[in-house]
C-alpha cells in the first residue's frame, strides 16, 4: 500500500463538511489543491467528466454535484462570488477516477478510493458477528489514538474525559448507560451491536 494513502485519507477527511441536515459533503474548491490542481478552470474540466460518469451510472447530478456559490476575498477587503460544487463522497470518487493520473495526487487518490471501495465490499460480505468484531477492533484502535492525543493536549482526568465522550453520543453518563443496559462496568463496547459500535 502506498505510504501516501494515510496522508490523502487525513487530508480528505479533514476538509469534509456537514450541512444543516447532517449530510457530509466536500467543497470542490477545497478538494482541488489536495488533488494537484491549482487552476479552477482545469479542475472544472475534471468535474465535468465526473458528472458525465455520474449520468452514465444513472445517478442524479443534484444528489452528488449541486452547484453552490461562495464569497471569497480578492484583496483590499473586497470580496466576490465564485462558483463551487457541494460534492458527495461518490462525487469525490468519480473526480479522482477522471483526473489526470500522471499527477501523484490523483494516482494516490485513485488508489485510496479503490482501497476504500474494496474494504466496503469486504465489510458488506461479513455476517453480523464478523461486522461487530471488525468494528470493535477499529474502535479500540482509534480510542488508543484519541487518548494518546488527549494526553499530549494535557488531559489528565481520563475518567471525566471518557465520560464526556459517552455523554455526547448517548446523552447520559457511562454509569447510567451501563445501568440502563444492565451490563457490567467496562462491557459497553463488548456488548454493543455493529451499528452502535460504528456510532462509537
């Protein structure tokens, strides 16, 4: 696997936005540079190809490439309106597939999306028990990263920190969650089904 994949993953997820309906999307203007394009006119040609691929797949363009307008600074405190696109994850995938593969960024993005697609295919083929085990391992891995980052940021009361995480997801303390579910202390993640683990 390319050593650039973690970097594209981090960049791609860091520029993700969520609208008022809770739907994730990417700004085409923000996606342009990580994919190796510095001129909007050139990137828009790739977007047009991706749109055609979307139509060929009998998908609704408005679901994946809706046009939006945004205000940008042009210096001296002046601003102007520019065209942008509110891209779905599928739209980003199509853009990567239709970009200039001679660009390292595009080639890496194509590999990244191919890997993600394959991982999704494998995950969908698992039964409920296998899915739960897979996600449980993912949660454990990311929890370690979370606590490591928190420690570096100066967190020293990890009980309170961990409880805040659960309050954000369940709207109650971990102790109350365990009481409500009638499970022993520390068994929440081991007793959760795959959807609940994915939320965690």
